[in-house]
C-alpha cells in the first residue's frame, strides 16, 4: 500500500466531506464521528463532486440529484445513481489523514 497525506485531521468536521486531489485523483475525505472515509469525489450518475454534498449515517449525498453513496462500500443507496464509486483505504496517523489511491476497497476503478 502506498499512503499519501490527504489533509490534517483537524480539517475534517464531523458530518462533512472535504475534496482533495491526490496525485491527480479527486477524493472526498469524510468524517463521521471517530471514523474517516475516502471515496472517489465524483458522482457516478451526474459527474459532480460528492465532497459538496451532505454526510449522514455513513453516506454522502450528491447535491445535484440526491443520490446517496455508502462511504464504506461506494455503493449507491438511493436513485438516480445505480453504479458504485471507488473507496480507498484510510490511515489516520497522529494529526494527519493518509489515503492509498493505488488500492480500492471495493474493486471499483476510479474514473
């Protein structure tokens, strides 16, 4: 695995996502409670940034049409999206969040 620093843990507010670019890959890093997730920052339905949507109950909502994606699996949990997005391993080291974009947790190839 090849983890790259994505952001400071302090940059993540509970219930929100932060859009970051890691080696040219757009990633939404989200925090819910004590858990931190990394998901491809691109809705599979409308090709807009998921990091601009709301985070709730381990899902992120696409702000354009309301599709929700599970932060753990990348699977859509509501329409109109039907295709999953990539999810990436996260490692929190002290005060920083690291993401491995070389590996997907769900086998989905990022766009």
